C-alpha cells in the first residue's frame, strides 16, 4: 500500500511559478505510476500530468503542456510538479495519485489510480 501527501501549494500571481511535491510511503513506490490531478470549485477532477515508474514516460494535459513539468526522485519517494507561467484558470486543489499499473492504457483517467492524497490548494491571482 502507498500513502501520498502533497505540499507546496499557495497563492501566486499570474505568470509566477510554484513547485508541488508529493511524498509517498511504501517500499514499492519506485514501481508505481504517479499522477497529478486538479479540481476547481464546481468542476470535475481533471488530469494534469503523469509519470511512469522510472520517469521514462511523461504525459500532460493539453492545457498545461509547455508550462508544467512532472518529475520523480525514487530515492526520495517523491514526485514533483513544477508549474510555470501560471494562469488564473490553474486555480484548483491539486491532488497526487498513485497506481501500480495503468490497466486501460489511459493514464489520465482518475479511475486508474488507487491511492490519493488530501490535496493542496493552488490559487493564481490575476
């Protein structure tokens, strides 16, 4: 089993940057696919980015491509989301999620992920 805890959220002006961290527990962390999702008030949870177990594969939502970068450090059991050029529409609660395997081939589907953190708030002011 894996437990994940997000940190690094906060308030930032449009055009600014933030780096989110997701610390995970569990001996098999290095074999898990990790993903970031977000949920704005009144909206459904949406995919942001995902990374394969060895970091060799990364996947992004079109809305964040070129601005966000996902990475992981398996030695530290941590995955990161570097967010640059932030926009007000990036405002949301950001969640980290983990799964041992993407079963359907859809890394962007929340249903693929078994373990979720409590989320961290990101607010981008205009």
